[in-house]
């Protein structure tokens, strides 16, 4: 990937609403050239979409936890587990993982009691055990995958 495309990705990772004019100004391209580059990056699958970053604390979800989902029996088709987790609004991400757990999920709730209720609902609905880690403080999250080639420091 050439450095101009990498710079565009870095700019959009920081501000997905950045205008084509501003992208052009930052990269030395005309507005139409910046727009064409962004469209090409979308078509090539480098940009999957744009979304608003929502403040979970403002929505009353100040407690973040990671939940390991561990099957207690051999389940032939665990798609029902994934479907159940996907329907729970408190579960904001779910990953299939290797190791002692089958899934690692991120949950966002307001209180320890709400977390306890969520864990109970999961264990009642499916033959799984859970292991939970509560986040005390987030040091960083959502770090962009692409650095601006003009400001990136070398190894």
C-alpha cells in the first residue's frame, strides 16, 4: 500500500467524518482525487464502514467485563450459544478463541448486580460455565491499525 493511501486510512481512523476537502489538504490531493482514493479503498475492502463512537458511560453502562464462555459438555452445534449472546444487548463483542474457553465476550453494564444477572442468564440458557474479568480502567482502546507514514516512528 502506498503512503498516500496509508495516510488516508490513518486520517479516517482518527476522524471517520473527515471531509474529502480536509483529506485532500492533509495529503496534498485535490478534493476529487481524495474522494476517488477513499472510494477505491472502500472497494478494495480496506474501509469496511463508518460509525459513531458512543459513550457507554453516558448510556449508563460504566462497568466493562470480559467473559469467557466455557462449554460444560460437548455441544455438536454451538451456533445457539452465539445466537443467544448476540441477542443480549449487554454483550458488545464476541470472539471465538483457542484455549480453555470457546468464546471471549465483552459486556457493558451499569452495576455489579447487572453483571451478575447477565452471567446467570447466560448459564441458565446454555450448558456453559463462565469466567469473568472486570475492567478497572481502560488504558487505551480502539487504537487505529494504520499509522500516518509521515509521523510514524521507526523501530
